[in-house]
C-alpha cells in the first residue's frame, strides 16, 4: 500500500488495486488510455472483483477488455455494466443506425444484456462545453461575415 504523506494529512488513503476491486460495489473508471492502462479491466481483474459489482466506464473504451467483460456478465460475476465509451465505437455511437444491420457482434452481445447500459460518449456535453461550442460558432460566423475569412477555416 502506497500512502503519500501530503495526502494522509487530508485523510486520503491509497490502496492496492486488488483490494479496491475486491471490496467495491461500484467501480468507475476515470483515467486516460495509455500503454499501462490498456485493458486494465480484463479477465484477471474481473476475477478479483466483488461478485455482483457494477463497472462504469466514461473514460476510454480501451480500458476494458470487452470480451472478458461479456464473459463476466454471462457468469454473473459482474452484476452491472455502464458504458459511455466502447473500444470499437467508431461511428457506431454517433449516428442513428436503427435501420441498419450492425456488423459488430460484440456490441450487439452487450446490448442483449438487461443489466448493461450503453450511451453515446456524452462526457463532453457539459453546459460550459456547449456554451463554448456555441460561442465559437457564432464568432466564426461573425468573423466570416465581416472579413470574408475565418481563423478556424480548415483547408483541405
């Protein structure tokens, strides 16, 4: 167990991942995708989890080995899954595909579970983010109208 002395004075305690997995009812991932975090949730870490726990990922899809998660859901080792990201999401979560045959069998399997919720990556839809998008768009239109050009023009 690693404990940072500065954090101890604030009451923060660091624990081993195995202890965290074994004792947590809800595990929510909030970290970047890097070589050391790729598939940090895999068959081994899922086996360490408290039976019936809930896993939520709103960070990056590559943090989870989706096939291992499906196995854990099927065996009921994992009780619930919430995803705002999916490793192979590509264009799947950003368009209305209700009239199309989805070719991704992995996401189709995930969608078949009653204890799984998947949303299109919405983490950036905060009030501030939407205000900034609207403000930038209006500024671009105004600049283009006044000067015939825009600083944010993309040339191909």
